[in-house]
């Protein structure tokens, strides 16, 4: 069981670093913005309006056209990379972040703090998604040097540490988030999974039970998973039936039971990561 649980932390990472982190990348708030032509300025305003209203694909297409016309530089390229990271393969996002860093300057200490945080967090998330957890640790530490209380960086660092086997270090990061934001469900979810990874199953279940009233899908699913891994299938089923139709709940329980069997048989970590990463989508798509 210990070998598969760190991979589940990626679920929480996604929920913690969503659209809020995209709209937060604004060069006017951090550092001197590059000069823009009138046409480029109008396009940028349109892209931001689309982005901030949740029309991410449309916003991405505007940024993409601007980039093709060589209208994006420095911090504006960082905006594009941050949005691309939510829609495009992470290898593409990582390449865009690399271009943004080269334009902003190789000396991270000289980059404006807000831009540095966005850049380091973005690179760290991309590297985590690409399986480069050890390199991601340095990226999240880079963001924390600029803002020691940045919850996105703390969460990313915790995920990277736990994947690397440092469960204690991971728990410290998630606990810091909960001190700053007691209602942060993603941090609670990740902390509980870190406890599971350490063999502290009852502490994990207690934490998930306490936090799940907020209605977070990942919390509910991982609590059910924790109970199944402990052999309490009936309890897991009751939890899922609170918000799911019986047929859906039954299929998820069967999936978790199969996961338990694969873990007992020594299943590879990659297979369990793939299965676990799909579960929140299954729950949300019921509606």
C-alpha cells in the first residue's frame, strides 16, 4: 500500500493550483511590463477578459496568435505559459516557461517577486506532471524563497517530497498550509494521504472524515479508498452513497477493490497513478 499512495497526492495538487493561479499572473502587478503596440494591447486585454471569465480555450487561442506574431515578451509570455499549462501537454508548457525565464533573465533573484513565484511554481508543476519530482523540489523552494507562505508552492513541495519518499517532510508542508488556511481541502486531502503513506491509516481517516463536509470530490473519494484499503468496504459504500447513485457507487467500490488486490499483488506505481488520477473526474461527471 505504501508504494502507491504518494502518487495519489497529484489529485490534490491539481485542485489547489487551478484558475486562481492563472489570473494571478499579471505583469502590471509585479515588475515593469514590456511595451505593447496598440493592436497587441487590445489583444492582451481580450485574452485576459476571456481568461478571467473562464473561457480558457478562447483565451489560449488569443495568446497563441499573439505569440505567433511575436507580440509576447517577458512577463506576458509568462501569462501565456501559465494558461497553456492548464490546457496543453506539460512538455509544451515547460518550453514556454523556459522561454519566459530567458526573456525575464537567468538571475532569478533579479526577477520581480510575483513573476518569480509564478515562474517557479509553473515550472515545478510541469516537472511534477512529467515525473521529474526531484527537480520540482528546487522549483517550489525557489517560489518559497520569494514568499514563504505561498500555499501553491508549499503544496507542490509537499507532493514532490512525498513522491520522493520523504513523508515527514511532506506532512510538514501540508500542515503549514492548514495553519494558514484551515479550510484548504486540497491540503487536508494531501495530508491525509501522506499519513496513509506512512501507515497511519486511522489518522488519515480521521482527518478526511473531519474535512469531507465541504463537499470536495477528492476528499470523498479518497476517504472511501482509505476505508477499502483498510477492508471496510461497507463503510466506503455508505460514504459514496451520500452523493452518488447506487450504480455509480458500486462501480467505484469495485474499482477500489481491484486497486486493493493489485497493491497486494505488487502492482506497479504507474498503473495506480493513472487509475487514481481519473477518480475525481468520474465523480464530477455524474451530474
